C-alpha cells in the first residue's frame, strides 16, 4: 500500500468483527480523555506489530521493518467534546532523555518522555487512525490539509495560510476503518456538532532506529 499524493489513504473496513472486538476489549478499562497515551498493553501490541492485522497496513506503507512507536486513544463523547486546532505532529516518545545533536526540545507528557527529532524522521513515518465507532460529518472527523506533508516543517504562524491554500478534507469512517496518513500532514478536529461516542486509536509507525543509543518507547 502506498499513500496517495495528498498524503492519506483509507483502508476501508480492514477489521472484521473479531479483531475489532479484540481491540475494544484491550482498551475497555481506560478512561475517556482528549488524548490518552498508551504504553505496555501486550494485548494491544499483538494487533499493532508488523505481523498483526493493523501493523501489516503500516508495513505495506513504509516497509517490513515498520514498528509501532507511539499509541494514543481518543475517546470523544457528548461529555468530553473538544476541538483540536490545525497543527503538525512534531514529537516522538522515547525511553529516556539523552542529549543528541538535532533532537530537542524535550518534554514529558503523561509521564512519558517526548522529544522533537530532526524533521526527516517524521517525514519517513506514517500514522494510522483505527476507528472503533463510525465517524460522520457531524461527529468530529479528522480534518487534513491535502499535500501539506510535502512542505516540510511549517512555522506555526504559517499553518493557517497553508490550510487556506490546500483546503481541508474530512476523513469519514465506518467502525473498523483505518485511515493511514503521512505523520507530518497538517490536521485538526472540530467539536462534534451532534456528538455520540467516537473512539479512535492513533498509532505512529517508524521503520528505522534512532541514533546515538536513543530508543523508541514503543507501545
């Protein structure tokens, strides 16, 4: 599988009822939050590794060495209904802080160490959004700026101009659908107009090792 020129592709209904139920079961005990970072959930890892039904999609996009390097659960409901403005994802999760030229600034999110790598690392990554619930136009679908992944690191004060020039595409989905997109693509999410539960597992994949002993945190 290769990404389209706009930087995103829908792998439609790749999860049949059994793996979809297995994925739901692996996440059932987690709280509803705008973005819950996941680590150390073995049942989830079996689905995300390159031999798993989800990981195979990433391997098809960036090669057989693809591995999950960060996972975040978004669980949007009528009670937890938020907006995420236009932005690029620029940080990765690592095991520990280790000063390496070109990596920084550093931060800690939900107790996990994050760092901004050289942008070339992000350009070779893909992100998968696995939908546990249907996402229609009124239920806060992911919005992307088509083609923006080809523009490199975009200064924050220029992002709105890029979106105005690129336009916005809504990534609608059925339960079991997976959207795959180039990790640096500019994206956003509005509040749901008619909210119902919208669970999305977002997983970043890379096919390369980090330099200087720096280690991906993984999932």
